[in-house]
C-alpha cells in the first residue's frame, strides 16, 4: 500500500528517513529517480541514510510506474520520494493510486519563484501542480509531519 508521495530535491535524509517514514507507517522507502537509479555511487549514499527498520528501493520512474500499476508494490507499506514536480506528476497521472502530494523541498533557481520557505516552482511546475489540484489531488507543503499543512492552492497566490 502506498503511504504517501513527497517531492524533495534531497531525496533521502533525516526528515524522510525518520519523521515521514515513521509517521506514515511505512516499511519501505521508494526513491523514484532516473539519475540515482543509474548511478551506483549515489545509490550507495542513499542506502547509508535509510532507516534501520526499513527497506529502501531505488528505481527509475518508468519502472516505478510499471511496478505500481502491476501490483508489485502492494506487499509493501511504501513511502515514495521523487526529486521534482515533473516526476511526481508522472507518478500521479500514470498510476491513479495517489490522492495527495507532499511538497517538502525544491531548490531556488533563476527560473523559479518562491511560494513558501522551502518550495520554489517554475512556471511549468505551477502548471502541473494546478492541474493536479484541479483533478482533486491534495497538494500540500510541509517539511515535517509536525508542521501544519499549507495547501499549494493557498501558497501559490
């Protein structure tokens, strides 16, 4: 069962490995990322940050979509982490199992605008997030579970 989906450009770190993993009741973290899945060094670094009481799976986006759609992930209580809004959008629209999205951290660039303490979005990110919100997906901003939810639709104004 999928326990949640988070966008966090750092992918796996303390907030994910401890706070989110335990709060949502996951036993597995799925890092859905093309670059990390193809990079043995980055995979080793991610494995060092995994929770001691959990499993870590690192796969590319296409494989993750296939695994979710065919039920390969059903035996896990899985928390899914992606690096960016585009990857989250693909997982949501190509699997139909997600009803919410947590925005935890996206970095500032010359092409982004800041909408909260840790969320910076491009025009394309905003278009994708607006579409998800219009489809009824709850898009919320929170770094850690103890924080109050800030809905994307309120933050984007």
